[in-house]
C-alpha cells in the first residue's frame, strides 16, 4: 500500500495532538508472537518504533520470543512444556531461552540502529534489573482461572 504525500500530511495532522501530549514520555511496547516472525511486519514495527522516537516519545520495546524458543528447543531434541498456559522452564530450557532472547535482542537493536537511531538492548538479568519471587497465591488463582 502506497501512501500519498497528502495522506501522510493528514495522518500527521491527526496525530499531532497525541505527539504533543506524549512528547518526552516513556511508552512501553509489548512485541511478540507472529509479529516477530513475519519479516515485513517486523520491519514495519521497527520503523514505527523509530518514528515514535523521532517525534519525541521514549519508546521501550519489550520483546518475547516464545516461537523462536520452541524452534530451538525442537532443534536440540527438547519439547516446550506448559502448565496452565504458562511455560515451564527447567535448566536446559532456560539455557536455550536465554540464548534465543539475547540473539533476538541484539537483532532488534541492530535493526533499529540501521535506521540511524541509537538503541540499547538490556536483559532483565542485567544489573539485577528484574527480581522475582514465586507467588503461590497468584499461581493458584491462575490455575483456577485456567480451568
């Protein structure tokens, strides 16, 4: 689909109030699923994230990688396991998941930087950025909800 110059101008005029409202604001974008696999869609999403940065937003792209993790698990003869819709991760699965997610992270950073915008990829493990502890009450609620 080709957009004319007039259509682009109309889109920008419509977007201007939102650009002004969210200028210099952090926005978190969840990115995963099929959108990560289909190359044209991935390219468009990266371009959109870069555009958000260029108009003054502070986008944070939080990515998944479940489909790619499953692919690599199959390559090494392991099978993805789920319980109540949540991935069960043992030590070998965690090793594969970390490898895949780090690879995806670096690839996304590279694609953003190819569009001449600086980007940094960080893992939740970096510098103790994320710390979690198992919440058995939440687990019980999720288990009941899944039934």
